[in-house]
C-alpha cells in the first residue's frame, strides 16, 4: 500500500486545481514536456496529492479526456430524449456542443493539438469517438426528419457532413485570435439556412 492510498483526503479544490494546471501546461508545453513537478507546483499541491487522485501524469490526462467525453455523452442523451422537429433537435444539439466548447475552450485546444498535431506520447485515448458519436446522432435526427416529411433531401450522409462542418467550424474558429468569430446566433442562422434548403 502506498503513501498516496493511505493518506487522508487532500484539501477541497486540490483535484480541480491539478486538472486546471495540467490542462494549461499540456497546452503551453505539450504533454511530453510537462512534468509532474511542474503540474503540482502550478496547482499548489505536493506530488502525493496528484498520485492520490490520478496515480500518475497519464492518469490526469485520461481524466481530462474521459470527463470531456462524459459531458459530450450527456448532451447526446438529452438530444435523443427530447421531442421536437428535426430542425429544433439538430439546432439544440449543435448549440449545446457550441456552448460547452466555449466553456471548455482550453480542452478543445488540447484535443485538437493531440488529434491533429505531432505525436506527444500521450496515453491511448481514441479521440475519434467524439466524431463517430456525433455522426450517429445527426444521422438519426436527419433520417427521422426525412421520414416525417420535414426534410426532403435523399442525401443523408451529405446532410450530416454539412451539419458537422457548420458546428465544428464555428467551434474551431473560437480558437482564432481574430475578433469576428461566429457566435451562437451565427451558428443558429447557418443551421436554419441549411435546414430551410433541405425542407424544399
């Protein structure tokens, strides 16, 4: 039994500070270049506190990824459970993704860097599960809209890819430094423009 497993639970807030510190360092320096020492110093705790909560640097990285996926899955579950038109449900799904991405923009930056950037020696976590789940949800919503007669398109896959392009572009543009980034209202207008085209 290790010191990390036998000590009393650390002070309130230590876990969140560790996650915030690790996320900041992973974005600024990269995963491989960020040390446990730097993470705990930035969080204002000791190494045993990190080991108590996460076991290792790998553990804190996986916690960041898994908690993000859990938030994403909660949005998926709400979307599937609500009633409404295809346009209403697609818009709600996309705007919720946009809203949570704005709240968690450093996490979006990290995932993009890991997914599209050079290898950083991160623990195995399949980032494709986000896009796969998103595709499945949108496919279901578009198909239901076609079956109800609300949407006239026969190109389900093209419609799904177009919705995904709109929402992912709106989210990723938030990472840019320019001022005229699309906001939530812009996202809604773009989705409505697409939906009106598919309703004809």
